[in-house]
């Protein structure tokens, strides 16, 4: 029987394969449309889609490594490798954005806008197709990222969303250029750069938070507290601490119990608390329950 980790890894691999296939087809199509329709914004958008292929391979490597079992050198497992993958993705995303922005700024500062080529209709059509496909991939990848609590897969979902946003920028720029404002195509590239950098920052911040043992959100902690308090024999919760470890959660809880109970009875209460948390919070990897006399 497969473990939860193995099932999660299989799901992540399937989603990643779909991402690679879609991005390869989309980047080739957008690049061809950009060249044929003389659109710098669409060619920039195609480069962004192509970078998604490499970023998905980073996700695959990160998830593979994070799924390795604990060993003597890593007794708590390798979950944080997902965070490392997310950080690498953020850097790739930022560099891609800066490259696109630099190209747009070069055209803007160069002046002589009347010499800039007017993009063709094919570039507009390619932008619309890209917006629809990449937004769909964002929601598809996001759904499974939340389902298996994968930060690397969520980073890849945002990579799809940033590509969708960049296609919106490309569409606006191409349309503006066709309406008689050639510089709009270059301005769109700069706008795309800003959107991509924002997505890179969000991914980077989330990964760093998980690397430094940030606590869970208040809603999750409140749900944990209510579950623990509802268990038979628990008179109260003295302390509840959580920390994220990659895509997993560690829980330390101190409960109050009748001080006249035997060690065996107190242990049974602690075991019940442990098992209920494990059964109701699939993202929890480790639970430490300490019993204090009431």
C-alpha cells in the first residue's frame, strides 16, 4: 500500500508533466506568432512560457528530493527541499522578468517610435489563447498544490498565473500598437516585468517563511486547539505551538488532565489527542503531546 507521501509525489509528477507539455506547445506557438506578427511583446511572452518548462523540472527535482525518507544525517526528513526548489523558481522568475523589462526599456529609451514594427493580428490571437490556457493551468496546478500541500507546486501555479498576466500585458501592448501607438508594445514588456517580479517576490517570501519555522496561520491553530480541547479527558490546553517544515507541520501541545490519573491513563489521553490530530490534519507530520496535571 502506498504511503500518503508517495501518493502526493505521484500527483505532483502528473501535474508537472501536464505543465511541461502545455508550456512547450504554447511557447513554440507564441514565439512563431511573435516572429510572424513582428511583436516584441509576444516574443517576450514566449520566452516567459519557455522558462516555465525549466521551472517545472526544478519542481520535479525538489519534490523528488523532499520525498526521500529520513536518514541518519537528516532525521527530520527532507521536506525543506521543496522550499529550496521554490526559491530557485523565484530567482528564475525574477531573472526572466528583468530580461523582458530590459528589452522593453531599451526600445522606449531608444526613441524613434515611428520605426517600431506594428504587430500583426496573429499576435493578438496568440495572446488571447495564452491568457485562457495559462489561467486554466494556474487553477489546475493550484488545486493540486493545495490538495497535497506542496509549496513548490504552488510556486509553479503562480508561474502559470504570471504568464497569464504577462499575456494580458502583451495583448494590451499589441492592441495599442495596432491602434497607432507603437511604443505600447514595448511598454507592455515593462509592465510584464513588474508583474513577474511581484510573483517572484511572493514565492520567495513564502519559501523563506517555511524555511525559518514560521507558525501556521491563526485559523489552523484555532482548529487544532478546538480539536484537542474536545478530546475525552482533556481539561484544557496550556500551550499550543506549531511550525511549518517545508510543506509539512510540526505540532507541540501541552494539555491539562486530572492529576489523580495514573501514568497509563494520562498516556491514553495523550495518545488519543495525537491520533485525532493525525487523522484530521493530513499536513501534520509530527506531534508532541505533553500532559500537565490540572
